[in-house]
C-alpha cells in the first residue's frame, strides 16, 4: 500500500483445509509485511479443530510493490567555473518520495557550458527497489558570474593634418580572455586632439 505495508489474515491462505469434525480456528505466524519483505516469504498456516488438535503447513506469501515513486523536483541555479563548465547531480534537484525506497536517480542532462547560459529543462528519473519509475522535469538556470580578464597594451597614435586621432578597443586589447566569450569591447576615450 501507499504506506509501504500490507497485512493478511489466515482466511487469505485457506485453500480447502478439512477435519473429521470441524475446524474452529485458523492462524498464521506472520500477518504483517513491509518493504523489507518484498519477494517470497515463508508463512506457517495453522488450523485447530474442535478437539484442540492442530496441524500446520508452510506456504509462500509474495509481497509486491506496484506503486510508482512520486518524482518531484526543485529548480536550481548553477554558476559556470573558470573553464566555462558546470555540472549537477540528481540529488541537487530531487525531492521525490516512494512508499518503499528509491533505489536510483538519474538525469538526462548533467553537464553545462557557455552554450547553456539561461534556463535549461532537465528530466529526472527515479526508480524504486521494485523497478517502478517516474519522471519529472526541473529548470536548471546556468549563470556566468566570472568577470572577463582584461589585458591591454599601450599605444602611440599620430594626429592627422587636422590635429585629430582615434583608436578602437581592438587596437588596445592585448589578449583579454573570459571563461565563456567576450561579447563587446569599449573605450572610455577613443578620440584625441592637440590638447592631449
């Protein structure tokens, strides 16, 4: 059941016991089972007649779990490292439950890079000890919080006949790097004249 337990009564195992007089009671030595009892369990079934005589036989009670786990996820945010990579494990997004025990968890996407910046949908699959499984999705938001490494070079420029000169950011850049990619470069001053 949903709480991971099941009970039987002796009548569940009765299959035609008989006596020359009458049977007054039936009993079993084990009547309650849990997730720890999945599979075949040996149970002793005892009948007692009106004269107080008893006889017992053993039988097998097979306990099954056919209830799917309840896959539940939470959204997470991950930051890219200096190499532009990030990864997660299933436990980072898992909030799942099962009436017994979840035996395994897996994600369809575990690794991310600069191409994954922003929201990414991942699927979690959880499987219980009986092989029942369920899936759910979560949003993994990938962020880049590492600033670029700015590298510059000094530059000499010649004023033209009008006394003007200009430079571009690319001319000053001397190999700036980023864990992902540099999207733009700009200078605070790019135009010069005789006053400079």
